[in-house]
C-alpha cells in the first residue's frame, strides 16, 4: 500500500497535469500530446498516461483512444483552479 506522502504526491502531480491541460487548451485551442505533457512535467510518457487514466476515472478528463491530442476536459476538469 502506498504511503500518505506518495498518495499526496500523486494528487499534486495530477492537479499539475490538469492545470497544464487547461492552459494549453485555452491558449492553443487543442490538447497537448502525451509527450508534450511528459516533457512539461518531467515524467515519462507512460507516467503521464497513468495519471491521465486516473484523471479520466475521477471524471476530470475524457480520453479518445487512438486520436492524437484526444484529451478533453470535462466540466469538472474545467472547474479546477
């Protein structure tokens, strides 16, 4: 079982990814790629994929499999500040 510190670190990382998504979507009009998010967050692409999967499970994003830049913010995801 993960420690409380590790759980909190994961939450903070997911929040940072979500805020990056909001920023890029507002600025560019489309979502960043997994690679762009990974570079911005200092993570591997697989790490970003796992965090995005969790954000989708929690209802913050929708992910369209097989579509480049196929990440959209849900209304819940747009409210996070």
